[in-house]
C-alpha cells in the first residue's frame, strides 16, 4: 500500500504546477521543464484522487451489503460495484507505483552502440555484420538517425567491430536491453557437411553524453597521435591522423582512425570515451545500490548471454525472460523487435515494483 502522504504530495504538486503555469510569469528556461512535469502528473492525478477515496467508497458499499433492510437488487448492484472498485484500486495502485519508481536519467538520451565479433572466427564477424544491419533497419523504421563512428571489417563482408551513434526519441530506454552476448546457431557458407555452428557477438549500448553531463579534465588525458594502419586511402595512411585517448584515472583508452582529420578523430574518440566513463560511473552506483540483489534483466553486462538466433528452427530466444519467437527473419528485418523489447521492459518494471 502506498502511503497516503505520498499520494497527497503528488496531488498537491499537480495543483501548484497548474497555478504556476497559468500565471504566465514563469521564466522561459524552466517553463518547458515544469510543463513536462505537469503533463506527467496530469496522467495520474485522477487515479491518485480515486486511490485516496477507496477506503471511504468501500466502507459505504459494505454498509449497504450489511444492511438487511436493503433491496436485493440494490445489494446486487453494490456487490458488483464493490468488485469493480477493488479491481480499479489495484490498477490505480500499480499505475501509481510505476510512476513513483526512480527514473533512469539516461533513458531519454541518445545511444552509442558497439558491436564486436566474439567466438566463432569468420562466422562470428558475419553475424556481427548481420546484427549491425538489423539495428540499421530498426533505426530506419523508427526514423532514428544512425551515424557510423568507426568500423573494422573482416573477410567476406563481416565486421570485427563497429561503433555507431543513434539519435532520436528515448533511444537508450529502447536499446539498453541489447547489451550482452548474442549467440547465433546456423550452417556457415563454408561448412561442406551441413553442420550447425555456434558463434557469438557482443553488443554494448551506452547512453551518449554531452560535455555538460560529464566534465573531463584535460590534465587527466593522454593523447597520442600516430599513422593510421590498414586500408583507408593514401592520405589516411600517410599522415599522423589517428588518435589514441587515454583517461589516466580510469585507464580507459579509445583509438580512432577512420577520419583523415586528426581533429575529427579526436572528437569521435572523446564521444566514445565520455559514454564509457559515464556508464562506468553508473555501473558503480548501481552495484552499490544493489549489493543484496541482482536483477534478472541485464542492461550492461557484456558477458551475459542474452539471446540466441537459431536459423535451422527459424527462432529467436531471449533467455532473460524465456521468450521465443518463431519469427527470426522478421526479427532480423526489424519487424518483431518491439515484441521482445516491450516484454523485457514490462518484466523490468515488475521486478522494480516487487523491490519497492
């Protein structure tokens, strides 16, 4: 049961914001922030009011049922109303609890996605390429903007590693459950005897952070420049355009060499470094808060096997929620992606509610 004081505070806050916004004298800088807060409260304020009157309404209906002089039809109506009142009360309580759950400030941020080939050699790099194509298709369908940051190709069109930035609305909240080990079971093109091989790729999804979100002291950085290696055109390989940025306090290091310009490589490298440092700090805080428990829904552990893509059976299975869809082709085309994400999000909410 939610404390009455907490519910009254929500209703009172809604009332104060309503008055403030109607005056027209609020500073423009905080008007948008207050408007958003008011809009969010507006969605649950009526439920909050009904939640507060539940005990009073319930008592009135129970009095009718206890009154032996009451008409039978009137009693039947009261019984039905009492059942509906209890159902509505439970719905309101769940909705209010969800609203009161601590908000992840990173959920509304854009994301940086890193995909790397894991165990399985060439087949793993081909699967990494398939995963990247899947996220490209999802981004296109959702009208997100995907920008390539760096890419390292293998033979036959595979990818050793690819890092991209994805921009849009609530990107991180949608993609954060993708972090972990993605496993594929299929017959590789190079397999002559038709045997099914198992390979893997790792995915890391990090919230993209701006300089205002995370201040990095220049004195904490060591920046090395060097000549880019590998294929990349004559000018890339003949100038010291590649950049390696090392954050000395944490030991994190980022190398960037895709651009011909040293300045552009440094900017891209700093974008990745900021995201990794931000996630490192978030992970540290999360571990401190949850020493006595471990959530079943992972959002960051790159060593956790989260999903299997089985081609012979045409299925995709998410191991965290034991959900299997026999829609592998549609999933890789970005068609059935939301089915798994919505189920993961719902499960995560349920876990959070159970811990309140």
